[in-house]
C-alpha cells in the first residue's frame, strides 16, 4: 500500500487500485474535499485557487484531474503550470487567492506524486484543517456545481519570473556584488523545474558562467532526486573538472538547497541554513528556528550573533508557527530548507541561493574556506523496527529515567541534549519504526550516543 494520507496532503505511487495507490479517483476525491473545505470556510462557491506542478512524468495527468475537479466544484483556478513549491506559495499571496495546490512528491522517485495543500497565506494548512479535509474526502461530504456555477481556468506561466523579481527586491540580496564576483557555477536541476528556475535566477543575478546539468524538465530524473552526497557524483566531478566556484543542487520541487564546494565535496545540506542564517544575522538582529532534527550549528551561530535559537517539532508547518511566535528573522530545516520571512514563510531554494551568493561574494572566500568558519557536527541516522504491540510511551519513560540529569524536550518525540550533542527519538507517521538521530562533534561520538540509547530501547 503506497497511498499516504496526512494532514498536509495526499501522496502515493501512480496507478493501481483506488485507496491503495494514488489513482485518478483518489485525486478527484481529495481535490473536491479541499475545495469544499474552502467553500465552507469562506461561505462562497467561487473560491480561487492557484495550482502548480513540478516536472515529474505524471504531473500533466494529475494537473488535468485536479483542475477539472476544482472547476467542477465551482472554483476558479489559476494554473501556474511548471513551477516550484515556493513559487506557488508566493503566487497564492500575489494573486490574493483563497489557497493553492502543489503537485509534487518532493524528493520521492518518479513513480510518486502528491497534492500539497496551501492556505490563503501561501502556507501549508494546519493540522486541524488537514484533518477536516481528510474527513470530507473520506465521507464524500461535498456537492459538485451545476452547469451555471462551474468555475473557470486562467493559464499563467509568469510566476517563476515574478518570484525571481521579488527575490531581487530584497535588501539583503546584492545583484551587483554577485555579478562582480564572477562566479562560475554548476547547476543540477534533477530534470525538474529547478532546471528552469535556478539558471534563470543566476542569469538575472549577473552570473554569466553557468554549467547546466539535468536541467531539461523531462521528469526522467537522472539520479535519485534527494540532494544527498551519495546521489551527486556527476555534479561533484563536474565542479572539479570545470574548475567551478561551486555547484547548486535542488530537489524536484525546489524547496531544498544543497551546495558543492570547489573541491567537489558537499558543503553539507545541514549547513545551507547555517550559512544563510549567519549572513542574515549579521545584517538583522533577531532569533532563529529549526526543527529538532537539525544541526546544533544553527544554535551556535545564533547565540554568537546575540540572538536566541528555538527548536520546533519536525514539519514545515511547525517551524513556521514557531518562527512567527518567536519573531525569528530566519529559520528552516536541516535538509537544506531555508525560510526567509522577509520574502514569505516557506522553504525556498531561490531566496536561499540569492542570499548565500551575496554572502559568499561579500566574504571573498572559497566555499571550503567559508565552511571552515563553522563548527563541525556530524549526524548519525538510525531506526528501530517496532512491533505492533510495542509500548512507545514506556520506551520513552525508560529513556527519560536513564538520562534524567540532562535537558529533555518532549515537543516531538523525545530529545536529549548533551553538552556536545543530542539524541532524538521519533516514531514515524507512515512506517512502524522509531527514528533515532544523534549529533555530536565527531561521527564516532554521534554513533555512540545513538547506540547507547538504542540498547536501552531494545
């Protein structure tokens, strides 16, 4: 069974039976429920939604089903076509729409697709709202529109350009400084919409020497689309052979951002946010937020700048809520997701790229030199398979008791803070497993922390 229903949307593999995979019936049912949710919330039939998609093979088919269903429910649709997740989020704001739907399975392989749901602020809907949509979809609790109440469709492919224009208007983005640096940059767009957006952004920023890899938006991903080191030998080699200053890698929907250094090694996906936050904090005093599974380096950089770091539960909606609560000036997730509220509250590889390049140009450093200015932390990622009857709360109690002398956070699973690292335990929402992540100043220490806790659990 590969259909996953959650509060943030519906995700699954294309084909198969309804209810087991992401079939046309599931797409129609879920879209209708989302439109109905807005109609009830706003007490009007003709709600307006923005729809955009990444370049995966099933995208056009899913787009047709989603738009036709929304029109059949009486909604007016602005179709952004090939787009990015942050671009659709911004389009909802720019068009003053009632919500939006992003058609992307993020870093999942090509057989997957998903519907991600946005509110009128261009942000992912809340847990309470998500549960309401799921209930409407389950009970088929909606009526389609009569012929005189059908919605309309407006095609608009200008939103990536509008997104780029908005990035360039930011005070902390210095186009002239980037142009003067004369960067030579390789880009891996993993055959999705990052191949459209990132080279276009770089050209507008004044970067003249761009090496494009996998930038044709065919949806036939040239490699595993998650932007991790083991999936990126091609761009790593290209950066070295072409003597590029850096490489830029994004996932299919362009909300995650990773860099390759001039020596072909990864800058570290965890350190994308750290470096961008370092720059922002030097120009804007304030606080930062990331999720509990992100590197402690952000905490260190924030406190050095005189700000306060706060951890949020895993999930972009939780990070955004905590950023608003603490008035954070920068935040995000350790998977390369940069959220800069000066533009909008969403993970955004375009604004992350522009801010990072401005900082790198101003520091007049090589990538390896900049990376050397940050503390080294190493994360160990592990998991334990849970039996159906496993008493998770009892396991957590056992760990709390064993580590009672250390600070423990309970906002998302359980996290133990040590002087030189941490361990987090968190059950999966989609698999019968418990994730055990640990971080410390060496990988050996991180592994040792994780192993000690896992032995307790066993």
